[in-house]
C-alpha cells in the first residue's frame, strides 16, 4: 500500500512512468493485492493499452472476487476499447444469471443498454429484481421502465428518492473492525488496517 500511495500520487500528477515504477515494486511485495492491479489498469488505460488493462482487471477477479463489482465496469470498457467484442458479449449474455453482486449486474445492464437496447436491459433488471430484490435494482428498474410521459415523472421521482437513500448508506465495511464507510478507503479509518475494507452489499428482504 505504501508503493500504491506513491503510485496514486504520481498518477495525480500525470506521471505514469513513476506510477509504473512504484507498482512494479508493489508487485514484488504482494502480487495478489488487488489495489495494485486496479492502478496498473489505470496506467495501461492512460497509455492507450486497453489489452493490458483487460489483463489486470481480470486478475482482480482472480485474486479477490469480492471486488468484481468494482472491476466490472472498467473491464467492460476496456474490452470494448480493445476490440474484444466476443468476450464483451459473453459477459452480457451472463447477465440474466444470479451474479451475486448488484454492482456487477448494473455494470452489465449499462453495457447491455448500449449494445442491445433498453428493452434487453430492462428484461435483465426485472428478472434479477424478482430473484434478488434490492434498492439499487429497484431504482434502476423504475428509471428504465419510465417509458411513457405519464409514468416518467412518478417513476423518476421514485428512483430519485431511492438513489438518495442509497447514497446515504454505507457501501463498504472493514472486515477487521466492522467500521462502515460510504467511500472506499484502502486504510481503514477505524482500526488503521490496510486492505481490510471490502464492498458491502445490501438487499431488501423478500416479502
């Protein structure tokens, strides 16, 4: 994390070479740390190397599937930029299944809207909402389903209220001390442990 902090600072200054040097050092210390591969994907994208970005984002899924929701959206973008449409479509075809992670599903739905249209995306949302209800899915479904002028305002308001509620909730939790956070921190503010904060998935109970 020390080298990752220096790499992030270098990226903030637009110095991708210095960032790469720090990340190479980080790999020597702990190759399986997903933060390293998130940053390597950023470096690759900044350098116009989407194939390398894909490789590093796929390693995140390999090393720690808990971060699949964080990696999915940039992975889909990198696949498209790399011209890897076959792999992209394979991921989209998997969307109707139970992904177990709302962030992954929403990233797939966004890509489905772009490549297959709103109706295909709405079908995925409705299927998943019946299977595993959550506030995030409900908000997205209402927003996308507001297809008529009469329904647009009501559905849009409902989606807005739900999104505001989601924004105020904790999205991450430290596995070491239980501290909950709205934003991702690699160093837990509660117990000062590195790498213990993980995405928190909240769902509504079935009624």
